[in-house]
C-alpha cells in the first residue's frame, strides 16, 4: 500500500518576495513584478527589454567563499531556500537528514552560465586561468541537487531533473513517488533558476518574448487576445515532503498532502506543445490521485503568455474539466521562472488553498477566442473553499507534469 505524503516545510525566493509570507502578501495585493531592464539594452538584436528580478534575496552571512566555492547563483538560492524549508519543517538539525532516510530531488534548466563562460574562454583564448576546482560543479546541470546534498550531508537518493520548465514540478513529483513507495521518509524537493540574458535570448529568437517595453505592468497577459509573449524571471522554491505517519508522530505542521502526480512526453515536436498529451497527463494525475475532474476546485495553469502554449494548454484543460473549474496563472505576477516555476507555483498554490483565496490572472481582459472555454479568474480574486487543487507545468521537449494537492485536515 502506498504511503501518504505531506508537505511540512516551504521556502522560496522569487520576484514576489523571498519569504513565503512576503511573496503571498504581494500576490494578495495583485502586484505585477515585471520591469524594464536597462541592462538588456547592450544586446544588439534583442527585442525585449523586460524581466522579473528578485529584489530582496540576501546571501546568508555564513555562506562564506569557502562554503560557496562549488556554488553558482542557482545553487546558492537552492541551498538557502532548502535550509529555510528544513527549518520551517523543524528538521534542520534532525538526525534523519543524515541517516539515509532523507533524499534530494531538485532541478534547474542548467547550471550557472557564468561558470560555463569560464570554459568558453578557455576554448577561445586558449588559457585556463579562469578555471578552478569548482568551475564544473557550478556549471553542471545537477549543481543545485548536489550542493544541497553536500551542504546538509544527506545520504539518501539524489534525483535530478533538468527538464526545462518542468524541472521544479518534476522534482516534487519524483520526491512524492520516492516517499509513497517507501524508499525515503523525507525529501528535499524543488527547483531554481538564476537570471542570465542568454535565457532571455533563447525565447527572443523564437519570437516568444513580450516586447511591451514601454508598459511592463501590462504584460505578460496569459490567455488574452492581445498577449505578445512571456517575460522571464528568476528564483527558487523548496518544499519538504515527508511520510505522513512520521510527520504526524513528531507533531509537524502540515501544509498540504500530495495526492497525485503524473508526467508524460509528447513525442512529437521539440518546442510546439501537444494539447492531447497535456490533457492526458491531467487525466493520469487524476487517476493517480483516485479523483474525478469534479473533485478539483482550482487549477494553477502553466500560463506563460505565448500564443501556442496558451491555446494548447487551455484547450487541453477544457477537454478534461469542461468550463466549471476556476483557473489562473501565477506567471502573470512573477514572469516565467523556468526551472523554478513548478516549485514556486506549488508553494503559492498551497498558500492560496489554505487561505481560501485565489489570485486572478493579471492583464487578462479579453479572452482569446482560440483558447479553451474555461472559468478564468479575471480582474478580481476568487474566494473558494476547496479540498483539492491541481498545478500543471509544460516544457520544451514535450515534457508535461501535473500535481494535485489536498487541503490537510487534522481529525
């Protein structure tokens, strides 16, 4: 029999804020975090000048040069939020972290680009002066997961997910499965992404970025007929997942229960979304949770603000749920935080569920008629008392994920 899995710790750093409370407060105030970034003006041919940046992340004072010698920015954010999440869960100095019962599941699109540039300079300048013993560790795609394990001296499973925009949600799902199957008791799970202009350049070359440079507060506008693309952000989100009986026996505070996860791949196109497989992953997740569509009270959409993505996702959602389930997207506040989005959105969705308050999608004024006929939360927040919520993410490579969280009730 599968074991129950609950969330006992949460921490994040994001454009909305660097504590769960501050981020939720700004979400509650419907604050758009998009800005015009003058630093992007130096890049010739780059159309967008917009991004969403973290404003209040402070490097912990004990993160010395020696401590961070194997960490780039993405790993620093991952480790810092992991420590905050473990402290929130009451497990920071617990022996379970180091006795093999705790594992790590963590993802990012890539490692630190700055470290990659050190290797690039070696190839161009034929000089290794910029390389050091930590260069590769900072650059490698699993740098966040490895540095978390090293910092906290975990000895359990280490599961990495460099699956683009599903990196964070995939990590949460993998952590859920590791505990549900009895392989681990605790998992440190989440995703992170550091800011780098090259990430913006990737989407800009695909004409997928918003160019509303003069009106940053009016973008992104997911599902709106006048949307013109996404805006990139940075951040990290970490959740502590724990086997239910262990959490209950130690009197842990439980934020929510993870009751469903599914992932699949399109197998069709490297960048164009496949609505049928998006719908299928939602159905798979419902089956995994032993729920029907009517049991879900809110859906947190991936909702990037791209034309093809919004249409495919909304049509897929309609094909599974019809038009009765309220839906909105947090990316209209934070921008697209890539490998971190699944974790940040899971945390904020859990907060919304526990507060019976759900955010509207910002800048959604006129629904694109090509999008699915859904109950979009627009303009005003929605007060809802629901037992189950779903959070969906989709990535390049046709990688789809769906998670279901249940409100925890102590009987």
